[in-house]
């Protein structure tokens, strides 16, 4: 049995977590202050995921803030960024508009702020 130490990033508290692993699977989590920390630790040691945030250039040159609408596999972020860097949009757009459907793992690329 091995132990992996993590710092939870689900909230600003940053609990120090210890995940006991057996045969590549988490069997227990210690140190979490809430259920979200336990779930974060279990997912992080098996398949870490993150929400990707970036910008897309509109056709008139304005930069539009964007993000994935759900976490994506950390191992796919560079491929996702290649797709984002090739994306443009036509203004006007509003927060929540989908710019790229299914950019990865059924996550969409959506407008995250005002352009």
C-alpha cells in the first residue's frame, strides 16, 4: 500500500490530504474537511481534471475570455489549447455562448466574460 500526499484545491482552505492507494486505486482519504475534498483526492490520483480558461480572438481583433464548461482531463490540455488557439468568433457574444461544442470529453468551450 502506498500513500500520496495532496493539497486540496476545491476551496481556499487547502486541506492537506493523504490518499492510501492499493493496486492503483484509492482505498481511503484522510485530512479532508468536507466531502468535496474526498472526491477531489480520489479523482486527482486516478485521472486529474481541470477547467481550462483562455481567450479567443474575435474577427475584429478583440480578445474574448473563454473556458470549458466542465473539467477536462489534464493530459488533454495541450490539445485543447491548440483547438482554442485556432478558434475565432464573431461579435457580439454573451457569457455562456458555446463557441466550440465537444472540445473534449463532452465539454464545450464557452464565453466566460464580456468582450
